[in-house]
């Protein structure tokens, strides 16, 4: 494998397979802004069915999906509750403030997982000079926590608190497919307590573009308005939706392979000099490893691994992130594991 680059930065680097490309090329299309693209309509119907919701809407990206949902659920001046490492807070360029004029009350969950009592403690009192708490955003699986899975019982408990206080719940389910495959729990079961859900097609499922949001028919009608306002109205988008339909049919069950690959890498990292990681904490396809004891810092570690043909990401000053996906084979994972051991053997 000399000279080969093994890309473990994210599952977003996957590329459509040849068969997926053929399906895209032959897709039946129409104008989706008019609601006339049959392939987009089939994708939306299929996602609504999978998630147990009344309706769904195809959007260009996961960030747009989350931000459209926040916009529908809130009014300017409102507040939403999220984990301090949630995607909606860390990686969406301040979209909640810019697009919806709402602020995010961040709380520290346990490995990205909030509790009902933590949510209850973050709800603002009903006093005129305080913002109104109107929304809770959950993330399943949780990216920055290392692909952790939200326990179903915890989601139900948070939902009960939200209902008690007249609040809504949005589930950022970009990687809900991983959570479902790892636990055997259907996506609809994870989604049932939530008022809206966003799911991604272009990460582990391997489609080139696209996410879908789901909720009630009234919610999706409002979401369609804001999708257009945010610049997400697409025309002959069936070419992209066809990739999503193919991914749903062919690439969900195989996510278990990515989880197995992640466990292999986790074992290598756990035994590498200067690296701290509990392999048992790796639940899906994301690994967050503490490399503080190497004395290198994350940036230098990333560069050293890159020089050995292994691409990983920074997850903090002394943490790195590795993500397995369908474009990395088991042989490549084994090779990456050997290279990781060799590189870390040089640490102080």
C-alpha cells in the first residue's frame, strides 16, 4: 500500500459508487420547487415512512436541515437548549443566531448525552426579562463525543420534560443510521418522541449530496417556505435524490462494517505509545483519541500521520478524530493501524 492515502478524516469524504452514478444518470426528474420531481418525491415519502413521520423535505445539507427546523420551531428572541459540543452550536457558523435570531443555551452533557434533569435545569423561568426556552436540540449519534448513541429512554424522558413546558424537540439525526444499526432500534423509534428530525445521506450512506428533514405535514409546509428563503430550493434535484434512494436500499446494513473497522482502529490507538483511549467507548464509526501524552499536540500528530499516508482530523488541541466509512477497506484499516503504531512509537 506504499503511496496510498487512507482518508479517515470523516465519512463525508465518501464518493458515489459506479452503480450509484448510473442510477443518478438515469433518474426521472422534474422541477422540485413546483413539487414535480418524482424522484425527490419518492425519497421524501421513503424517509417519512422510515422515520414514522407524516412528511419530509429534501434539503442540500445537514446544516440547512437543522437550521430550517430551528427556524420553524422558534421566534426571534427565543432560546434553545443543546449540548455544548452539539453540531448546531459548534459547526453551523452561528446559524441559529444569524438566521433565526435565537440564542443557544449550552449545557455539558455526559459524552454528548443530556439528561432530563439537565434540560429541566436549563429552562428559563417565565419572567418577562428572560428569553423563552422553546426548543431542545439532541444529536444522535453525537459527533464530537465520538459517535455516541442517545439511549432511547433518555430521549423519552427529555421529551416528557419538553412537553411539560410547552417546548419542542429537534433531533439532529445525521448519523441516526449508525445508531440504528448498532442497537437494532428502528430509526422511527428514535424519532418518535421528537417533533422534527434531520437525517444525512452523504455521510456513512455514501450519497454525494443531501439531507432530509421530517415532521408533521404542517411542519414540512413551513419548512418548505424557509428552505426557499435560505436558498435551498432546487430544480431537477432528482439526480441527487436518486443517489439517496440507492443509499437507503444498499448502504444502511453495511454500516456495521464501519463500526467493526472503528473498533480495529480503536484497539491500535489504545495500545499506541502516548495515546489514551478506551476501545469500549467506541460505539459506532467515530473515534476520538487523546494524544496529550505524546507531547506533540493534535496539529503535529495530524501532520505526522499524514506523512505516513493516514489522514485524520483535529478534535481539539490534544485530541484527534478518525472516522471509518465505506471507501476504506478492512485491509486499509489494518494498514492504518500498523502505521499508527509506528508513528506513535516515536513519541516522547
